């Protein structure tokens, strides 16, 4: 059962950095704010194992006991994300070799080679000791493996293991040479040991993940590294599950999203998805919403907000404070999109280290009469009241955006047309269309079941693996609606081009073929005419030949004036749209006014007044509407909700919503 027993409110606590006589006072402060959970032991390996095979759990025993006595849910870290100094000295192969070919020395964190047998052995030994010692403690409700996996290694261990991985995948060198098209630049491989890792010393250059000579090699290496780290996670999880088959095991995903880790491949091994959310001060409000929808969609169930900031962070170039009410609103935005926890980094502000100026529940002042603490108290009170109702409720979306890691990797390796290809930005252009209309949206993989959605949008579906075209065709034939764009249907899973014109295997469902694509250079103004009005476009312009597709918009500048820019094709019982250029937001909004009318995609509320409105449904069918004012400006509650009740307060819905106000409304 991948479900928490209660709504968790807490976060990362590092009492091992503090004198023992301060712990009980800390816990009293946490309880004052209605915190009920603590994540511990994330980075304690050096304390737990001061030398190989010599373990000291005395301090951790006391921490676990104090939290257990206080009836806290404990999220137990395995401490394997940061290695002790003695390990580097004794086993140099545990250290990563970076993209530039340099072997690292002791320092930082996330610095281990995933294919080091020594690291694997030492990490396994530590986890076995932890599980054996704490397996009977019922307050440990979640086991937190490692921390924020990411980063690649290019060492000899990885190179040798990669060769074995390739042998298993391709079986023969002929198959590998064909997949990677190795006749180019005399790259043909005649022996497995001629294969070298794709770093700056070999076939790649520029920032990691952006430039390569052999795309098939580089993409396979990213797949391999993601699998290597996943195997480490599975190694630790198996140790935990052997002793505790019913406990929840997870690791925290992070970043925007993390390019190096295929979260969709990892999701099946997570009992519950957990996510660290730190949107930058200038991020558009739909960006965190997109990431929360991605996390929820990985398993189509609620997730854990494992880390977030009570106020400012330490790592941005500029780290402004969260404005009054902003913390509560942004935490509840995660809950609105499917989080069943609100957890912070950190519960107590450190006195040293790089994160000492990252905000916390207990700040350096160690006072509870501060603005931030009063807001934490208020949120705790509301979650205590509403948490039992929210816990386990789900989001029901009939629209989906496709986000795929192989496309993420391959799209940003493209050399040609324009240097400005950015996968996440291209996806967000389309996600924003549904966000601003308050239409619930899942963010799915190419392997998800499309049939549960009325509309599937797959921007820049550059890589179409074998069988995906048949899946899309079948979905549309049976009445589904499908949108794709420029830079779609161009290559197979090895990044080799489909011949016969773009969008390759998607030509049938879209009813078009693309002859060539024009780069829109900086400062150039290209326009598209749609419904009698011109809209600006950027990035690139496909020169489209409609076969049996209807033209919805035409270019109104450049030598291709009058030719198709956007098309629509009736295909079986459904429809497919092709958008051949990067329309500006106004133009894309105009197009989606049409698409949404055609597909019947429903908004949760017509008169949103620039409020974010989402809906979760409880197991017994109760509808919970989250109405969020993610701005400093006063807004009016949509008329639909005036007779509803706010379950956060138990009071009738407020018609006027001040800046950063949130209501969770039910009949």
C-alpha cells in the first residue's frame, strides 16, 4: 500500500550538528507549529562509520528515541549520498571522473561512481546495519534512499560496464555500428574495447548534454548512467524491503527537471514519488505547477513534497524573502497538484556550511515570535484540520502533455537549424495553455495509456521510437485528439533520421509533410495569419505541404507567405493538429481556443479572475477545489464557489481574496 497514514508536515532535521541538550527544545518548537514529521540521517555517513566496518549509532539512537517519544513520523535517510574522507583515501575508485576527464577528490556530495564495486559494497553494508538496528521502530514510516541522485561519471569502471551494457543491448557490433551510423567520420567499431565514454576527451564538447558527434552514443550513455544510478537505488531498496516489506521506500527527485535522470523509468521502483521544490524568485507560477503535475503523473497518485523553503534559499544569485502569505500559498500549490506532505529544508538553520543562510523553521535567532514562524504555525493549524480530508485524494485529468526523457536528451543534442532548442521551454509553452484555463493536466510519458485522455499534446516529439506512431494513429482513429509541432517525428530511438520527409512516421496522422525548416534569427520578425489577425512567431518555420490536412493558419511574411503554418486533420474518429512554428503566447492562445472548443476540454471554472484553480477528489467522491491567489493583488472568488466552505478554516468561503490567499473549498 503506497500511502501515508497521515498528512506529513515537517522536513529535514540535522540534530547531529547540535548539542544533545538542545534537541528536546527543538522538538517543542516543532510541536508549537504542529509539525508531525522529521527527515533525519541524510548526510551522516562519516558519523555513523568513522572507519571501515566500525559503526557508531549512539547519537542516532538518541535522535530516533526523542522523535519517537514525541510521536513524530520519521523519514529515515540511508546517508549514502556523501562519503566519508577515509573512503576516498582507501578506495580511490569510489570518486567520480567528470565530463572533462578529471578524477575528483574528497569534497562536496553526490561524488560517488555508481559502478564502483567498493562504493556498492560499503553502501550496502551501511544500509544493512541501519535496517537491522531500526527495523522494529514503528515511527519510521518512510525510508529515504540516498539524496537527489544526479550527475554522471566517466571513469574506467563506468566505461567497462557501459561496454557490457551495450553488448546486452545490441548483441553484435554490426547492430551497434548501424544504430549509431558509425560510417560517419570513420567511426566504425571493430572491437568492443574500442568504445570510449562520450566526454570532452572523446566525441562531445560544450556543456555536458548539449554537443556531440555521435548522438546515438551520447544518448545511450545517458540511458546507461540513469540506469546505473537506478540500480544503486534498487540495491538499497532491496535491503530495506527484505526486512520491511510493507514500509514505504523513496528517493527525492529534484531540479527542473533533472536532465540526467529518467524519472519515468525510475518511477516504477518508487513506492511513493518524492520531490524537492525550489522555484526561483522569478519563475512563472505555472512552472512549479507543471513540475508538480509531472511528479503526480509519474505514478498517477499523490506524491511527497520532500523539500521546500520556509522563506529564502541560499543558492540563487538573488535570494529574496517570501512575501507575507507567499510561503503558505506556494506550499499549498504543491498540495493542490497532488502532494500529501509539506516538508521543508530545513527545520533548523545550520551555523556553518554553504547552506547556513538557507531559511528554516528555527532560524538563527532561535525565536518563535517572527513573521515566518507565525506563518508556519498558521499553515500547521490548517493542515492539521484539512490534512485528513486531503490525504489520498487524486486529480482526474482528461488532458495530457507528453514529456519524454529520450526526447529531452536527443532534442538538445541537435546540431542545425537553430542553437536555441530548449525542450522544457517548448513543453511549457503548451502546458501554460491549460494552466491559464484551469484545465487539469497530466504530464505523461510516451509509454502511458493515451486512451484515458480526450486530448494528448506532444510538443517537439523529435524522437519517435518503434511502435509509437502506431500507438498515436490508433489513439486518434478511436476518437482521441492529438497535437504535435515542429521538430517532431524526425528520428528513431538511435537518433537516425526517418527518410521520406518530416514528420516521418507522423505524416499519416497529421496529413502533411515538411520540406525544410527556416531558422528565425534574433531580431527577425515573422508573422502568421490566423482568423484574419497576424501573430508573431520565432525559433523556426516549417515549410509545410498539406496532403489531406486543412490549413488553419498561414505565414504572412518571408518568401513562404501564404503557405501553411498550422494544420488540422480528421483521422478516423479523432483529429490531429500540426503546429509548424513557435507561435507567441497570444497566437498559441488563439489556436487553443479553437482546439479546446473542438475537443471539449473543460475548465474547472470559467471566471477564474487570474486565480489558480485545481481539483482533487477524495476516495468517497468528495470534490476539493483549491483556489490560489499567487500574486500580491486582491482577487475576487469565482461566483461558482460562494456557497462553498473552506476546509482549511471550517468557515464559509471568502468572496474577497487578498494577496497570496488560499482556500480549499468543498460543498
